[in-house]
C-alpha cells in the first residue's frame, strides 16, 4: 500500500527533478478507482481533522518515508508514511522499508514542516508484524504519544499520512514530494478489532491509499492508536475498510527494540466535551457561590435581628438600673436625714446606724448606676451566644514550603501527559523549586516555558490562596514557536529574584508570550495541592 516510482537513485532524495510513475498492483481499473477516491480525499478533508487542533498537532509528528532502491540508473523510489515516537526514531511499516533492509536501498525521512530532510537507518524490523523503526541520528521531530486504552466501536479516528494519489492528482514532481509539507488527514470511525495469526488490528473506515502505509491512526485527542498497514479489497461491490496495527502490537515491539515511546491510558475527552464539562463545573461553582452568598445574607439578616433584640434587652436593663439606682439614692438620702434627726435628739447610736445605712444605700445607688450594661456590649453578648468554631483547612494555611499536588481529573483535559503527583516548593515571592521565578498576575503566579528544541509551550500557574496548580500545554506550529522564542529572547533568563523590577520583567514576558498562544490549550492539567513533607 505504499507508492513507488522510477528515479535516478539517491538523486531523487537530493531534489533532482523527475516524473513520477505509479506502479499498479491490481490493474488499471483499480488504480483509476483509487485515484478518484484519493482526489476526493484531497479536496474534502473531514471537519474534525480541520478543526481539531490535537490532530493538527500530532500531524507534525508524521513524516514521509522515501526509499530508493536499485542501481544508479533506473532505480525505484518507494514512498510511505511514518510517525515519530521519539525525537529521532520513526515508526513505520516493515513493507515500506523492505527494499532497504533486503537490498542496498536508501531511506529518506521528510518531515511535515521546516526545511530539513534526514537520512535514516532501519534499526528494528519485524516482517511478521509489518513494523519497523528508522533512526534519523541527530535529527529531531516532535514525537507522538501512543494510547494503550480500548478504542470502542464507533469512536472517531483520523488517518494521517501521504497518500500517493494526492501527489499524483496534483501533478507533483519529485522536488515537491521530498519537500516538507503537511500530511493529509482523513476522518473515520472505528469499525471493530480484528486479530489474525499475525497481529491484532484496528478496523476503521477512514479513507487511505498507497502512501498511507506506516502512517498513524489517531484518536480525537491526537494519540496514536494504530499504524495503517493494509486495505480490504471491495472489488467495486463492498465498502473499503482499512486495517491499522494496534498499540497492543506496537508497544511490545517498541519496548523490545529499546524505543522509549510515550504511552498513556487516559480516555480521550474532546474539546467540545471538555468545554461542556468545564461550563458545567463553572456553573456548579457559581451556583455554590450564589447559595453560599444567600446563606451568608440570611445569616447576616438573622444576626442583625438578634443583635437588635439584644440591644432592646440592654436598653431595658439600663432603664431598670436607673430606676433601682434612683430608689437606692432616695432611701439613702432618707436614711441620712433620719441620722441627722437622731443626732439632734441625742440618739447617737441610732444616728450612727442610720448614717451607715444611708451611705451604703447611696454607694449602692452609684454602683448600680455605673454598672448598667452599655450598648457596646451587644457584640460581646452575641459572640457569647454564638461561639465561633475554628476549622483548620488547607487553604487557611500558607502555601509556602513543600507541596504535593494531585491531579483533579474532573477539571483536567489529559491528552498526552502522565498524571503522577507533582512536588512543588513554593515561596511567597513567586520562587518555585528554588530556581524558577514566576510572574504575578491578580493573585496568581505563572511562568511560560518556551523550549528551544520542542514545539510545545507550557504555561504553569499557581494560586497560593486556593493551593491550585495548573499546567497548560500548547502544541505549536514551527512559525508560532519561532515567534515565541523571539519574545523570550528579549527578556533575561530570570531565576528566583528579590528585585521587584526583575519579577515584573517575568510578568511582562508572560503577557507577551500569551498573546501568541491559541485561545485554548491542547492539554490542561489541574492539580490541588496540600502540604508536603519537610525536607
């Protein structure tokens, strides 16, 4: 299922102009029928492949595999597809590179973007599995991630590769063929799993043709679920189905070959599903906040009413106190008057007793008057009636120091990353792990990482108040990465800083880089953090 042509040896990969002659496998009628189908494929790429940025992103991992075999004169050029599973190792079909393995063929790798092409060497080959690995040495191509989970019947998939009929339909020369260009993306659905004596496959109805051999079949999140290998023959009567060698075969083959490919089992959540879930979670949070606000308002109204009642009670107690003080004062005055009368009548003992009683009553009157409750006692009485129960929560504790952050699946969209716990050493000045300075923005701190060798921008954000850590990954095209790298180069490489101006520089860099990013990331990992063990 790989295309082939006649050429002048390795000069074909060196961009010598030539005409392309397709080798027919099953006759002219079959070739015309397939050519027409591939022409439709060229002009009618399904909507999902056009709109799904995850599929666009994994397309950058897909390469054209060019195999030149034979002598310098009249050599044959075979073409297929492949996918990078590490930065310098390409997974493809064994039958695509067969002539290079069994003869003196030359393997060339043409990436989907950029200007470079690479000479490859077959380092792993299993004809019985129809799988091979090609090493491109020091070359680097963004690697794809394999999905090891179950693909249910009817699941959306996309076949990505370089169908030979598209090049032929566009009258492409060999110069065009070996020039980096985007692969063709074709949408379909899983039709089932099929196993035979040789290997396990994923059956699907995405349109593929010669040249798609070795190219990946990916899910809606852009993870490789198989390697396209062969087609069923419809003979113009039945629908054509394609067979992709499943990850059940790919993973052990790569492991045995010593290829450290990325493998995940997290189910795919499409962008629309993630958006709907996030909207539902946001609404739930808003509803909870509104309910809490209503409860708070009701509690405040109840407290205000209770405080008003307490104020009325205090007002009554003050009036009673004044009345009692007045009575005591009157009786005290009468007692003193009686003492004076007794003194005049020479009843000295009775005068002394009356005087003592009078003074005591007057003092009691003063004490009662001064001891009346004050209106400022309202808050104290309310607090006594409603003691505060102090709850110690993680969010009430400073986030400074060691943290262990655990993924929150319901708030995350995981596509290609592992979901292990993440250690985070946080300092209140935005220093992370003792070496990386984050920039402040409205209570949160973030840092954008723009690597030199990988086409991925990662934005990490930490909210100390909520102890929430968010990792957003954007899989970027080559020109967008170059623009982001140019922005990063304008700012100093800031480690942890105590100078406010230096920290502001980090914030300015984040703002500038964010302006180059798409509206939504390809992957969003949300972690809730808790205090970790002290070092």
